[in-house]
C-alpha cells in the first residue's frame, strides 16, 4: 500500500513581507546568534522561543573541542525553558544562522536531535509549536507544527 504525506508551510522571500512581531523575534534571534561559541566551525546559530506568557527564551550553539560535547541553539533554549518555565508552553521557535556552512538562500534547519527534542516538547505540552526558519538572504519558512519537520518521530 502506498501512502502519501503532505507538509504545509508558508514561505516568504523577504523580511518586508512579515509582521512586526515576527520581525522582532528574528531580530532577537540574530542578536543571540552573535554570542554563540563556535570557534571550530565558525558557524553561529541563534534560537529564540516565545512562551505562552510571551516571555522570550534564548539559545545559541555551544561548541566544544571534545566533539560531540557541544549543543545546538535549539536545545539550549528548549532545555532552559523546560528547567525555568516548566508551566509555560512554547508557542514559537525561531532559528537563524551566520556562517558559510549553508548557502545564503537556504533556511537553517534543525538537526535530527533537535527535531526530536522539539517534537517531545510539543507532545508533552499538547500544543503545537510554530517553527520559523530563516535564511541569510531573508527567506523565511514557517511551519505550524514540529510534526511537519519530523512526521515519523520517535515516541508516543
């Protein structure tokens, strides 16, 4: 039996197409991106979560010479939110990058480990997380659920 799956997302070619609330989140993600510790890859990633109380939680990638002991920006933010705001739901996650590991017109996309943490957070809170992925050329892709990034996830 052949089955088909559809992934829905919004795509914007420029920041000028976005509302001021989304622009603010992207701006905050770029600010935290600059503070990433990435001396080995020279590839910085920033992530901002917006919680249900509108609190913003920040994360950036943290590399380590004892690879793979580092951690991605998304997990830094999600684990911090889980530890410090356990009663709040994650409404939105924005992910941006700076560096030449990916082309300027390619949106930064979470690794598999981050996707799994994101889906577990979404499932645990029984509330969809809007995922906003940003390219350096201002292209933006918005998913309304982590399930669109990881349809065959591990777990319940």
